[in-house]
C-alpha cells in the first residue's frame, strides 16, 4: 500500500491526472485487500470517474478489472460481475494485455454467483491459461495455472491439477521468491 500512496502523492505533486487516476485504483484495491473495504470502493469509483472525465483509454481494462476485484473483495458480487464484463468488453475491443487476469477475476466472481462447480468457472480459468500462453506472459500463466489447478483439485481431479501446473512451473529458472511461484510450489507439494 505504501507504493500506491507514494504514487498518489507524486502524481498530485507533478499534476499527472491520468496516472493519478490509476494510482487511486491501485490504492483502492490495496486498501480493500487490507480490510479497508469502504475506502477501497470509494477510491475504485473515483478512478472510474476520473478516467471518464479525462477520456483515458489506455489501461482501461486493467483499472476496470481492479475495480471488479475490489467489488469482489467487498462481496458485492452482482456489481463485480457487471464491472468485470465491462472490463472484458474493453479488453476485447483491443486492449488485450490484461485479458488473462480478467478471465481469472470473472472465474472468481462466477464461483460466488453460481458455485464452484459451475462449468463457466473452469472455462474462464482455462481461457486465462491459454491467453497468457498465447501472449507468452509467463507471470500471468503461472497465476492462471495455479488458479485452475486449485479448481481442479477442489473438484477431485488432483492428478490433472498437477499436470496443468507442473509444466508451467518447470519453465521458470529464477524468481522463485515471488508469490506466484511460491504458491505454485506449495500447490505442487500438496498434489504430490
């Protein structure tokens, strides 16, 4: 949260409206994750308002996706669903860099709305993995593969879970201290 706070301060000092709007989104997401949900939601909405005023199109799907994640943290599932669909529409219109993360977010929203066994959950998680792979975005891919592996294990398919996660994890030769790789290693240990 310190980095987001610093970004808000710097963008204010130097009069950078678009980066400042994104900074509010990051800060809101971080605040929601740390338990300050109401303030996080307020900042996420402020991000949307500022970006609309500015007419910013760059990274729109990402900021919309963060807003959806903030709504998800707040257990506002219907609103999160609407917001993630908006983010996916922005991504499909040409800003595809965050598409893998957006599919993961929609899968999380669907788990809450329809239950963990809803087929759409697995479909979106597989889309997240495939999209990251197509983009050669290994960081996104390991995160998506870990989410898919957890889903598969929860539905009684532990061998398949390991088979999905192990090859992606095996592509890495460094960075094992970062959270996605630590999580993947822990999951692989659980899957045997």
